[in-house]
C-alpha cells in the first residue's frame, strides 16, 4: 500500500503543470488488486465493503479501492482479473470468458492467456512467468549479455545446462567448484570417447 501511494505522489507531480501547481487530488483514483482477501490489512485500517470483492480502504487522507479477484462475481467483465485469481474454479472461468478488446493489452496478460489456450488449465504463478520470459528472451541477448547471465547462475544450475549453452563461458567459470577428482573423471570420459571417433574417421578414409 505504501508503494502504491508513493507511485501516486510521483505520478501526480509528473503530470501536473509544475510542482507548485499540482492537479487536484480528486482527479486521481487509487486501486489495489490482490488475489486473496488481505485479512491483516483490513484489521489495521478503516475498511468498508462496497460490493462483492470491492472494498474502500482509508490510508491516511487517501482512499484506496481494493479489488479482491477471488471474491469478484463470475461475470465476463471480471474475466481478466480472474486469470490472476488463486481459485482454480475462477481461473477456469477467466480462461473461458476472457476476450481481448484492446491491442494494448499487457504482454504479461497476453502470454498468460496464450498459455491457457495451448496447454490447458494449470496453476500459473509469477515464478512460472519469469522463467518462461527468460527462456523466450535469452536468445535475443548479445553474446556478452548471455555470458553475464550464465556467470550469475549457481553451479548446480550450470551443471544441468547442455554443453552448447556453456561454450561462451570461460573454462575457469565452468570448472569452478569442481573437485580435482571430478575434473579427472570428466577428462577420462572425454579421452575414452575420442579413439572411437578417430577410428571411425580413419575407416571412412
């Protein structure tokens, strides 16, 4: 809630003619959207229900409209918010009722809905979105940017990546944390596979 108020204060200054001539506070409305009912917050500040899933929260001199996606009625106008609900039933309704009405719909909402269409219903979290976003956009990075990303990964993650992905990393980084025994074992395995490959090439000649 504090972050919302902070963004509102900054936005009001940006769109006003000058810091000394701020637009009236009545020209702005504050909204907060959450998947579940915020029990802790509702017990700490003045709180009033306006309709199912919609509440007024008094935060100092500001009034914030809090929308709880999990409590909104199953109506087509609420379908985009139900896509972010924590309830599987409401997620299914949002999937079936959502219709994109604007070309400017956020990329996140568009990707979320595309995933529902292609893979069927599944609980899709923000962590899932972050992982998919990284996988889709990693190839678009420059070689230097890709190397920076790979160098920031823990060794356990690096070990699970295919050798082709690790080619851009320095040898020291690829071997960092590996014991001498592990390195020798890898070299033995690599050396053992070379004679077979070389003999095949000689036979072809």
